[in-house]
């Protein structure tokens, strides 16, 4: 879990943005917005004081999130280049902005972006964390959430195998937004038949 999250934050998020880095206006391609870089900042919380929003990262720990029922997250920041102004033959102005916050990402505990990363047992104890806690989960609205790994057959791919009796059979799982189905092609007594989850009996075919 930790390796996967660190790879997402360090490499994959940049590849995702790189694949869609430039947005242009259809009516005038000279107006554009280009993402130069994307990165995840330090864990912080968005506070509201007198209708004014500020970012605070002082003593922002997972334990504080558990007690205050908030999400342990970090801002996603981008460096952008864009053009604006100008009309007709007038040149358009180009500008670059750095560190623009575009969203929030929950931070996995003990990952590279987590404040607990690399801390000693004494430091973890002072933060209210158990030194034996391996991490690998999130704190969302004060609740600990973990991603469960589930193994399943590939969708829309024919899987050929042998059953417990040594007979060859194949199966394919298909899924749409409306329904999910699973089809088996089995061999019984030298004959092939189709099994389907919507049919009560086997359908002989060959």
C-alpha cells in the first residue's frame, strides 16, 4: 500500500497531468492553459476565519484529524502557464503561476507525504501514535479507512482451465453499467454445454 501510494504521488500523478497538459480555446488557439508541473504539498487543513479561508499546517497530525473528525489530506498544487488579454492584432499576455492549489488528496499514513514518515518511536508517542502501527490507511472525516485488495477474474476475457475432475472448461465474466453476467463452457461426457447465471439448466451446443 505504501509503495503504491508513493509511486502515485511521485510519478503517476505527473504522468496523468502530462498526458493532458495543455488546454486551448476552440475559437482562438492562442488562448491556452498549460500545466508545467504537479505535486502534492504537506498535510494541511483549510480553516475558515471570518469568512476568509487560510491554510494551516501547524501541528497537523493524524491524531488531530481523528479527534476533530476531519480528513488527513494535503493540497494538490500545480505550476501553470496561461495567456490572457489582447484582442485583434494586439499580442496576448503570457503569465506563469506557481503553487496553485487545485484540490485535496487524502494522505496515507506513514507514506512519504505523511508527517509520521521517518519518525522515531519517541516522536510518534508524543504525536499520539502507536510506534507499532504499520500505517497504510487513511483518516477520512475522523474515521480510519483502508483500501482492501480484491482478486477477481479479468472481465471480458476467456479463461480456460480444468475443473476438479480434470475436465476442460472455460469461463468469461462480462460487466456493463446495467448488469453483470458469467458464462461457462463445460465439457460433459464428450459434449459441450453452456452454463449461464440466468439459466437454470445447461444448454447443449455441440
